[in-house]
DNA sequence: GACCAGGGCCGGC
DNA sequence: GCCGGCCCTGGT
C-alpha cells in the first residue's frame, strides 16, 4: 500500500474523462484499474490517494502512468483570465490528467470509439478482454483479464468481433491488428515521430481518420499538442470560439485543454 | 415504442 | 471537398 498527497489529481474525473475505458468505480471513493497487465485499486479522499501496490511498483509503473511528474497547475495558470469558457472548464475538471496508456490498447480502444458512446465502448472492451485477454489473479485472489494482445485479435474472424458488438468497426479492427502483427505497420516507430508525422502515419490504418489519429497521438503517444475534435468539441468550438480557438497561446499542449473542455462539455456545471 | 445521437470513417461523386 | 450510409444501443 502506498499513500500519496497529490495535487491536480481526481481519480473519479479521470475515470469519467473518456480517455481510458478500464478504470471503474467499485465503491464510493474507490476505483479499480487494469492496465499494463496489472491490477490496481485506487482510493481517494481529498488530496490523499491510496494505491494498492508496493512503493517499488508505484515508482516503476504508476507514477509515470498517472503522469504525476507533470505540473498541471502550471498549465492551468497559463490560461488567459479573459477566457471564461476555459477557466470554467478547468475548474470543472481540475483533477484530470493525461494518462500514459499502452499504445496498442489506445489504438484498439479508439478504433472502437468512433460513432459510439462511452458506456457502450466500455462494455465492448470489457467483453474483448474477458474473451481474448490473458486471465490473471489479483492480490485479492480474484480473477481479472488483461487487454488482449494484437496477435490474439489478429487471429479472430470478423464474426468473432461482431459477436462482441463491434458492428461495422469489426473490419477496421481485424485489418489493423493484422497489419500490425504481420509487420506492415510498426507502432513502435511512431515513438520516433513528431506529432504531424505520427498523425499522418496513423491515418494509413484502415478505420483511423483524423479524430481517432489525434486521440491515439494524445492518449497513446502522449503528444499533448494533439487536439482531437469530436462532436462535443466541434459544438463547443462553434459556440464559444467562432473566431477560432487560440492555439497560438497554448502551443505544445492544447490537447490537455481539449481534455478539460471535453469533460466540461460532458458533465458541465453540475 | 419511437427516435436521436454517440470521443467518425469510408467510398463514391 | 461533400455527402450518404453505417452496426448497435444508451438516453430521453
């Protein structure tokens, strides 16, 4: 067990932020996460956060995973005072961070995400994990399932994917997995590219368009300048930034602001 | 029960 | 560059 006091961190907000789909609330203030083939429980009260792992594991995996070395306070402070919308958005999702998830998991998850809603995306991914992910046992002697490897997904028939409710996305997933496994697309090489090149390269994949590519850049490669425009962000831009979003003022990290805005659009001033 | 829309993309024009 | 079609289902 590790206990930390963390600023700019809210596990519930991160869970609801739509960037990851395997972080689930299990009881009040308590969440479970399956990532990096590990099982983790997180319990938060105020700034005090408990992680169900050793200090070594925390340092080795989770500190980086939750992007705890990034100063989000500084990013928030950089927002212009006159920008009422962003100020409100940042206040609303003050504990959001951009996780450092597994690249393949992000690619598959956001292929599934298109023209879909978050509860349904979570259900589909859960089913894929239970059917095709490696089964493991956690510290409570309970079973859990890892995210399925590309090799396993590539073996499946489209009908198997249809059975997991992927619908018309089945063909995208099947072909993308095959392409990666057969060595025709190196996802590792993406790490050596800048945002523009990585985005362009990702769009070569069948089923990956501009928006999904941006999500993969932002959530999979941690290229925080990527600014995915989905239907919510599109509506927001049309409503509050008719003369254009001030990207020039937030060069290099607009994607983090996108995430605050996305969350604010979803959950608003509740 | 009906209807709309969801972290869009592809293919045809 | 624009537009129709698309699997399925959560939410109203």
